[in-house]
């Protein structure tokens, strides 16, 4: 499916307000209700829209301390990597996990309420995952930009 200008308008409006009413969306993009709904359904079926969610206040709910943690594994074998991934997705403090190139194998974005909680995360969780060889942490001072949708 190739996106046109109307599809991009729909995606931009839904990215800004996932609870927008169908009639209001139709008015904003300049179509009637039925074609708008048809286009939204096609965007969903094609995978451009993967779901709808509420954006929660991360700092209020989980804590204000954001830490980027680089993890190097002792082996880059498939089994070790899959085991790490299986374990890390179960850790609620880990908000994002990326398999990386370069010095680290993984980059985690971790959110905790304070340094003691982060220390517990390191000593009780991360260092206990088999295969973790090196950990490097960088603390975020402030969030400058945090987009919720890619550029269209």
C-alpha cells in the first residue's frame, strides 16, 4: 500500500490524538465519514497503525531517573542473545531494548524512581542474566525530545 497525502493526514491526526472522533477526523482531513473509516481500516490492515494507547506520565508512575544502559555479552551466539532478550522483556523497568552494533550488544532505556532502585535493578536483575559481561550506564539529565510518531 502506497501512502498518499490523505493517509499521511490521517496518521498525523491519530498520532496526535488517538481518541479523536471519527467525524472530527473526517472533518479535519476533508473527507466524509465512510471514506475516512475505510482508509483508517486499510491503514490498520496494512500495519501502518499498530494500535491505540494512552500516553502515560512515565515520571509520575515509574520515576524520574532515566538511565541508558549498554550491555556487552560475553558471547554473541544466538542462544545467549535469545536468552538475554527473553529475560530482559520481563523486566518492567526496561522501557526499550535495542540490539546494537559497536561496542555494546544491547542498549536499554531504564526508568526507575531513584539511585537505590537502579542499584537493585543492576545487582538483582541485570548482572544475574547469564552471559552479561560488561555494563555501562549513562544517566539522562533531561529529555529534550521524545516523539511518539516517526516523521511522515
